[in-house]
C-alpha cells in the first residue's frame, strides 16, 4: 500500500499524452485552452447588463437594447459552450485512444519475465478502467479548473469596484471553504490509487477463475473461488467507500460556504440599500457576480476531485509505459555489460578492443551453441548451470531428462523469452544478445507444450505466423497434421474455434499448433512435448511428417517419451541443470546410466537393471530446480 502514496508522474504523463503526440493533438489543446480562457467573458458581461436593465427600469428608460444585448450574450454563451464541450470531448477521446494504443503496444512487447511477475488481470484493468478515468480528467477536469479560476478572479476584480465591503464579507466565507477544500483534496489521489489497485487485483482474480472454470467446477470449488474474488471486491468496496467519504465532506463544505456567503451579502447588502448607501442595481449585480465566484469554487472542487482520481489512474498507466520493452531491456543489459567490461579493462591497465570471435572448430558454425549457460528464475535456485552443447545445422536434436531438469528452459532461452544469467547462446555463430528479437524469431518456429489456440477463426489461427499463406496452403497444412476433418464444417476455414479453442480436443489443439508452425517459414523448429496430447497413430504420423518436411530444417525437440526421439541425430541428456550425456539412442543406452534408466521405465530395454551396479534401477533423478519452464 505504501506505493499508492507516492506522488507519481501523473501531470508529466498527462502533458506528454496531450501535447507531445503530434500537431493534431496540439491544435486541440490550444483550442481547448483558448475556449477555457474566453469562457468566463460571457458570465462576466451578463451581471453588468442586468444592472443596466434594473437601473433603467427604475429610471423608466427604454429597455429593448439592453434586453436584446443580454439575449445575444446568453445565446452566444450557449453556442460557445457547445463548441467548447465538443473540442474537449474530442481531445479526451483522442488522448484515451492513443493512451490505450500505447499501453497495448507496450503490454504486448514487455519481457516475458514481466508477465511472470505480474497479474494479467491487473494489467488489463489499466488498459480498460484506468484509461476511462483519463477521459474525465481532460473533458471535465483540467480545463474546468482553468475556467473556474479565471471566472472567479475576474468576478473578484469587478466586485472590488462595485463594493469592497461586501467583497470582504464574501471572501471571508470563500477562503475558509478553500482552506478546507485544500486539506481534504491532499489525500484524494492516494486513496483513489489504492482503490484502483484493489479493482485491478479483483480483475486479476476473476480472470484467473474464468480461465480455469472447468477445473473449478470439477473440484466443486466454485464457492471457494467466489469467496476469493468477492474478498477482492470487498477490498475495492472499502477503498471506494473511503474515497466517497472524502468526497462527501468536500461537497457539503463547499455548498455551505456558498450559502453563508449569499446569506451575508443579502443581509449586509439589504441593510445598505435600505440606508441608501448602495443602489439596488449594484446589489443585484453584486449577487450575480457572487455566483460567478462561489459557483466556480463548487465547479473547481468537483474538477479537482476528478483530476486527483484521474491522475492516480494516469500514474498506473505511466508505470506500465515506463517498463522497458523486451528489446529495450536487452539493449540496456548489453550496454551495462559493455560498460562493466570497459571498467574492468581500464582497471587492469588495458585498452578495451573489440573481441575477436574464437571458435574451437574452424569448420562451419553449428546452428545453435550453448557455452557455459547458467539460468535461474526470479533469483531462485539454478535451473541451468554451466550447460554447454551444440546443435549441428540440419540435425534432429532431442533434449531429454527428468522433470525439472531445464529442458523446456533451453527452448525458452533459444527463443529468447529469457536472457541467460551467465554464458552465451549462439545462433549461426552469432551471440543472440547481439541480434534483435525479431530477426532471431524470424528464423524459428515453435510448438509449445500447452499448444495455445486463440479465440477467432481457424484461418486466423493458421495465419498467425504466415499472414500471406494461400487457401490451398492452409488446407494442405491441416491435412498434413490429420486435421482435414475440420474442413468438413459448413464454415470451413472461417469456423470460430471459441475462446482458447474450446471446440477442439487437446490433441486437435496440439496438431493445429503443428500446422501453424509448419506454415511459418523457418530454419529452426523448436518442439516442446509436441505429441503429448495425441494418440499413438497420430504421433507416428506427425513424426513421419517431421521427417518428410524437415529436410534442411534444424529441429530441437524436448520429450519425455523416448520412443519419439530414438531416431534423432543426437540426444542431449539433462540432469541437475547440466548436460549429463550426449549421443545417439544406441550409444546412450550403452554409456549413460541415467538414459538407460529412463528407457527402462518406458519399456525400451528388456529389463530395469542398472547397467553400472547391476542392481534394480531407482526411479530417475528429479534433480534440477522447478521454474516457469520444466
């Protein structure tokens, strides 16, 4: 909660969003300021005209001219107000859509580690709920304050000329209300941000429950999950109630001050008119100007409340916009590393020069190379430690080992979802930290273990990585992965797959992920348990497809079922975060006790005898840290 009390960069961010986003926005800002500056002119003219009408009636003068002038000023004010409202609403909507697009752009480009650290529902609430509050800041907040201050100041100047004594009586009441208002407003932003954070947590919990609603139903946990989300809603309610209490004190305080000021003016002014020391027209004009002072105070109090609440929302948006993107974070890390190397070189009395690329093998580079790579999740225990291996170009490489040994982490590091904590990863001889994420990923495809399917049509899912693929290519890819039956649906490729592909079975989702990966032009194919959800016949078909279309493609496949990798060109056995053995299926059965044990438990050797000790094999080691990837 302490974070909510920090001031935050709301005003700076608001200025950047409204002024620094192009000439079209700037024109709207300038027009908004001009209309806010001119808006007080009309209410300042009207009391003077009314005074002339009152005095003219008393003196039995012609009233047509001042009445027509008053009507013209009133009509002009209405037209001007309409134009002002439209301009401010347009500016607000323009700012909101740009802010949402900036948040979407940033949220889709954050480092993967940020999604692991944060609740997705809270990020979504910043895009939806918080940006909606920004609209009120612009259309009903900042510019209202400008107009209110100018109108109030102009009215005070005119009142000083009409009657200084009544002005002193008025200001005594108004200043008391202003002091109270300032004291109450000081904490509104902090309380509002706290309330918005509770809404974000509630949204995150609800998103979590909806995502796993089937599992929740199966385990009869609906009431428990309801209680969990409802508890977050209660927190948001209590914070909102605290904010409402502050606002409830503000409005009555301002209203009471207005009533006291009007009562005092009527009392003192009426007495002076009865004595003849003040003209009735002056009293009427003073009262009208008084409303031009006290009503802006009420308007300003509401606007300040709106701005404080909105700035808290802007703070939360600015927090996301300040997070470096994946590419920015990588560049900053690389710059810090270079600076550290330079300092070390200077400390050693050496001039730093560009390092030469040294390879042990003068021949062609392997496509993928790990050199003493270490990695851990969020400061936890090591998942990989001193891991080194190579993946020859055009080969089929399998990565096997006990659960939690770092197999899927290797694929995540190759795809650069995470940066290694130590060591280097090279693709085609180049350190991947020196490559852009886009250029690296343009060279690879991936089939993930959970095979995500997106809400939308079959066509949209297939074209995710191949937006220009032809109809024939899409249909051919589906038939290649044994999904040709999906084309029999009346909607064909336009069939809606539902949220997360709910209309498909687990096996169909995994095969669809295969089709999507194969459609994407690539030279490196990463497969993470790519056949875990399919039957044996489909698994055999996919393996045959991989062999037939994999000519010239380098494949790295993580697998638990060793039967799917026995014909790989090389198999890397991981254990305890390091490489335990590398070889073919036959050589590993002979030389790697761990691999032979894994094979024995899966029925790939005749017995389960430890080839080293001649004893019954123990279950495979589960050394290695568990992380976001196993």
